C-alpha cells in the first residue's frame, strides 16, 4: 500500500482496545496475527485464555501454545526481537473462564477489564458435533450471558460473535444473512422477533437433569449426554449439537444486546489460508478433510454425498478479514444488529462432486509430495453414493446381522462388533450429511456490500470475497500441501504427545471421524 492511500479500517481501529476469546484455536490465531501484522495503529489486544494443566497462567500458555505457532512465522521474519517488542507493547493476556460468572474474575477485576475494552470478539466455542449437551450449552450458548453483561458494563461496547453458517440447520435453499428459525419443532417468537429460547432451555435442562440423575458412571453419563444433544438437535431441526447450541447462542446474545451493538459473523467450513500470512496454513484436520484422509489412507470406498450440492469452503484468511472489517464497522456505526456470512456458495459455488474429484486426483497423482497424508499411492476407487441409498444399504446389513444373532442365541446376547460399527456409521452419516449432502446455498451479499463500503484500500488489505479463488489452484497448489505440512504436523505432534503412533491416530476405520474438527 502506498503511503498516501488511506485505510478506513485502520483509522477506525486506531488506539482501540480489542478483547478476543478463543485465540488458542484455529481462527482466533489468524485474527490475532492479522491485527498485529496489518493494524499497527491498534491500541492493544487483550486475550482471555483459560489455564491448562500444563500452563495454568494465561501468559505462559500464550507464549507456549499461541505465539509459538507457525502462523506467526511471517512476523518472525522481521526478527524475533521485533515480534517480542510488538507483543510486549500490544498483547495483554488474562487468565479467565468465559463460561464462568464475570469470567471467573473478581467484581473489581471484571469492572476494570470492562472499563478498558472498546470491542469484544468472541471466537471461543466447542466445535465438537457430538459434545455432551450440558458442555456444549455452557460454551456455545450460556457463556453469551457473561459476554452481554461485560458489554453492558463496558458502556454498550460492540460485540462480534463468531457463529457458523450452519446455524441454519435443516433449512433449505438460499440462506441469506438473516435469522432463520428451527426447521424441526416450531418455536414461537415474541413481537420483537425473538424466539422463545427460555422454553427450549427449560426442556433441555430438565432432560439433562434426568440423565444426570439416572446415570452415575462418568463415561456412560457423558455418552448419554452426547446422545441427548444429538437427539434434541435433530428434533429441533439441526444435524448436530454444535450447530444447534450455536443457534441458541445467537438468539441469546441477540436478545440480551437488543439495544446494543452486535455483529454476528458466520463462517462456513473454514479451511487453510488462501493467501496470507502463509498459503496453506492450517491447524489440525477439518471436517471436509476427513474425505481426503479417508481416500489417501484407503479407509473407505463408498462415501455418502450429494455430488450436485454446493460444499461451502472458505479459507481462514478471508474469515479473519471479515471479522476485522465487521469490527471496524461497529466502531463507525454502532447501535445496530448485523449478520455477515463468510462463505463461498453464492460468489463461487463449488460442487461436492468437483471438490472430491479434484482432491482425490491430486492425491492420487502427486501422492509422493504428501508423505504425511499418504503411505502409498491410493489404489481403491472412491465412490460417492446417495445418502438414502447408503443408509438403506446399512440398514439392510444391520437387519441381516440381527437376524443372524437371533438364530444364534449364545452369541446373540451381545450386539456384535459389526452391528456396533454399523450403528456408529449411521450416526456419523446423519451428522456429516449436513456438510456432504448440502441442499442450501449460503449467500453473502451483505458482506460484499460491507467490503465495498470500506473502500478499495481495505478491499486489498482485508479481502473477503471468495469469487477470486480458482478452486483447482487452491486445492492442488495450496490446500493439500498445507494440510500435509501444517495440519498433519499438528496431528503427529498431538499423537506423539499422547504416546500413540500417528498411524493409529490419523484416520479412523470409517474415514468419517469424531476427531476431525468440524465447523
Ligand atoms: N473451524 C471452522 O471450520 C469453523 C466454521 C464455522 C464457524 N466456526 C466458528 O469459529 C470460531 C472459532 O473456531 P475454531 O475453528 O478456531 O475452533 P477451535 O480451533 O476448536 O478453537 C476453539 C477455541 O475455543 C476455546 N474453547 C473451547 N471450549 C472452551 C470452554 N469450555 N471454555 C473456554 N474456551 C473454550 C478453545 O480454548 P482451549 O484451547 O482452552 O480449549 C479455543 O481457543 C468458533 O466460534 C466456531 O464456532 C469455525
């Protein structure tokens, strides 16, 4: 950028204090890196980091697990000392728990923190599709109560809530940047348009209490609460607990901040960096990468998916830029409620069939370039099948196995391993169908308008438009290599930390796995 070119975003964020949660996670790190690299005028960035067993103190954990990330390598190129000075000057870490009352801080510490912050960005979430319902509600829903209280105490400061496009659940068709209701059970709205989430909470809390009262063994209780989450999500119109509790979170914060400034930023499936700060940078293995791993390791031959559906993938750098533009806008024009979708569906639709063909062909032809993904050249065919056919076939095999058990009373007392595996395959098919058999297209006209309003300098500095992405180039030259280099590196480190071999950890038997971080 030339010296005389003016960035409205930088100007609006000049001298401002931003608080960010979730920076130990994938997206939070990219937002933090971009602010430190591109907005030198920022007043400061406060990070709420919860202590871990290894690093109970937030600053210690920040140094060991956040600043050490390769996402900061580009900043380190200017010299480790310079980065250290930047961090010392701009970054402030607080050991706190967003889910606790006053974030677990004393009244005085909470009030002091509130008096120092100009804008709050909440990126913390449990992205586990099958989390026990009580845990998922705690972080994805109820914690928004503490954030609303903080924003009010701070003088109605703007809140940027990172949500997900998939809060739209089983709604079909074009999904715009608006509030959608549950596609399953009807939930009434008040005259201001707020859903009656209190009734939902009392139903869910009652069911959670029943499970807790009837099951005392911790593992069995946790499994039952995870199954309860899925059952309730399905009943209200979502495919998994994560997106259901994120929808509840959106409704809660919207109600609590109805007189305040709230922007909800909804990414779709966030994948590796397209351009900045490092092409292909990614942390861990995301939901769509489970397909790639399943093919690379030859774990499955059939995969339930809808070829013609639009799989919505968005590189993480575009999401981080959307968050930054949204943040700047709230400071320029407060007292408004906005929703932006950081997605690719309406601007540059990518069909499931093309996505799968592109990544599988890249891995098949160039497998030697990806030693962490492939042990050898994949030989097995990978066939996409209709979800309903897939489910019917599994149910038929289940029925045959059950019949076999009935005729064999000795072995028939316990469900066989094969039956259990089929049950879990059916459960996973239900969860992943939202992503692999899409019947919706996410639209982000409003985000495009925001980028336009911020002007040409910010359009170049903080690009958010997926229309420029050449998907073949992105997957073949950027993403698969990034996944092999960064994503699998993390998994191997995690696996060796846990003293298990990466081979066992990397891909589960069914290819679709619980371990792949979802949306
Ligand atoms: N990744 C995607 O594809 C995607 C797509 C759409 C939307 N999103 C949204 O983007 C945001 C960031 O996602 P991400 O991919 O960065 O997730 P991530 O890598 O799993 O990071 C999650 C962050 O939330 C924190 N967190 C989780 N549970 C917590 C709890 N109980 N208390 C306090 N902090 C907790 C984690 O802190 P610890 O390290 O302390 O656990 C971590 O910093 C989320 O709001 C998510 O819903 C993500």
